C-alpha cells in the first residue's frame, strides 16, 4: 500500500468511521521466512494479541494483530513502518 492516495483514503476513513482509542485489527501477509515474520511482529507492542497462520505451500505467513491504538495517526504509523519489510502485503 505505497500509493499516497490509498494512504490518504485510509487515514480519512479511520478518522470518520472509528472512535479512538480502540482496538484495531491489522492483517498482513509476509513471505515465510524468519526475518520477515520477526520484523512484522516487531511492529506491535508486547500487549498486542498476535496470531499467525501458514499458507498451505509454506510460502507465506498470515499475521493478524489486535492492538489498542490511541489514534488514526498511530495506525498509519504502523503501516508506514511496515513498508520497510520486504514482500509484506497489508490487507
């Protein structure tokens, strides 16, 4: 999600449709390798509820994280940081 229009649309939706603070669910798919998985987990605090599921062919890992976020800006920061992870896809 590197398109600036997509980010602007998401930020606007987060401001209009959600009340903050709230628990926000992040979903990412990353290549199935320790580095990508570790970097994705590091996006979240220790109190986040993180679950993972391997793809059938073990090429990818689906990562879902539920974390208390204070504002839409905090959510956007996670997505901005996620951009640095090679092969990550945000859902």
